[in-house]
C-alpha cells in the first residue's frame, strides 16, 4: 500500500496542547468492526463497554525526564540532548542537537550543574557520553532532566503538570522517552470498577523510543522499518493471556505499544509465550493480528506507523471513516488528545 493512503488533513487547533481537566473526561470514540458503526462516549464509560472475562493489557513503562539542556564548555554554545539508553554505568547514548561539530573529550555543562564528557560519535549521529557523577542514571535524570514532550506540543519547557499528566497512573518501569499515551486516560477508580465487573488486568513493558514520532518516508508502507525497542512479557502474564483465550475472553490492549508486545509474543495458533528482549515488529495491513481482540488508542499522526497499525486491526476504510468523523466532531488529537476504542 502507498503511504499517501495514510495521509489526512488535520487542522492545527485539533492538536491537543494540554491534557483534559480530568484524565477520564477525555472523549471516547467507539469503533465497532463487525458493523462498521461509530458511537461517541466519554472515557469514563470504558467499563461499560468491556465484559467479565476480558483481560486488559497495559504497558507499565515509565517516562523518564530524558530531555537535557545545557551548553558546550569549550564554546558556550547551547546544547540539547535526549537520553536514550545506558551503555554501562553512567555511559549514556544521547540524541543531541547543537551548532558546530563537537569532538570526543568535550565537556557539556547541563543546566543545574551536571557535567557530561563526550566519548564517541555513533554511526546514526547519536553520541556516547559519560555522566561525571556517580549517582544512578535515573536519579540524575530526575534531578537534571525535563519531560521529553513531543515536538507537536509547543512550549519551551515542560510545565509542572507534565510530570504528572504525561505519565500513566500505573507507570512503574523507568525507560521510555515518550508516554504510552492510550493509558493516560485511566484512573484508579476506572481500574477498580473494571475489576469489580470481572475484567482482569495484566502488565507488560515496552520502553518507547524516539522513533515513535518518525513519519513513514518511503512510498510503500511495507518498506518502512522500525527501530528496535526493549520489551518484556513475563511468564505469569503469558499464562494469564492463554487462560483468557481458552475461556473465551477478549484481550484488550491499552495502546499500540502493548499491542506490539503481544504480537511479538504470540504464535500462529494464538498462543502466547514469555519473552524479554528487543522487538522491531511492524504491524501493517496484510500482517495478521493474532494477539489482540480489542484496542484502546489515541488519534495518531498522518503517515505514521501507529496509524498504519490501527488500520491493520480495524481495516483501512473503517479507520479512514473514523478519522474523518473525528475531525468533523472536533476530537482532540495526539498525545494529550482523546481516545478511540476499537471493538
């Protein structure tokens, strides 16, 4: 299929710049695959749309304050970096932006006092740098870093509310540089109600990397490639998933990241296995979805792998219809926007 098939016009004023006043007051579009019909609800209605025996699967990854602001010690020029991962103790892989051409051995002074030493420029333009402070990496990021808001949220630095609202209430495994945004709408009260209605909840992990914002730049969607991301589906969760399937329950993924974990760990017969490691699974129309029966997701960017993924589950024409309806009804799009439930 052509990438142009996944393009659409979105007015700028529909790109949410701040979250809803309350997490569960976001709007919810419900898309029924069997009938092709659409209904309009609010997110707090989710428990009314699931049923006893269903299993809700969340991504428990936690966004780290990965955005670092500072200056080059040698020139005084401004410098910005995004922490990606650790390579040994306090040796960080960073995506960086600055004027000029930094050299290995240079020092970076992070706002607030942390010093970094550049070690090596990597093939993809990233840098390895050593934090000249012996405290654990995530402690340093908590002290000196900023929440890495997506580029379509326009403000100079993260607002204090972003530390709370650009994070799910159940996040527990630090490692993401972008939020698994479908989960941002949930509250503890919604989970309590789901459990009281007989819906079970399980957690998997996928640490979201910066590639989540990359548009598809090739002409054919099948030629696009995703960067690998770290995932984990524990043995206890694989047993829970298989038991749900055997009992006739539905597996409801919270977000495209949970979907990618599930599809990385299911075989052709629909049975799940535990797995911890890297995945670069790319789900698009023509690739069968075997591990997910329903999906809660946000409204995604044009020409993105996330839009292609939801089209693989619900069908290209139905998603095209749903997105056109969302624009007409003035739903809020992207990370801080409204939600969709595909049944």
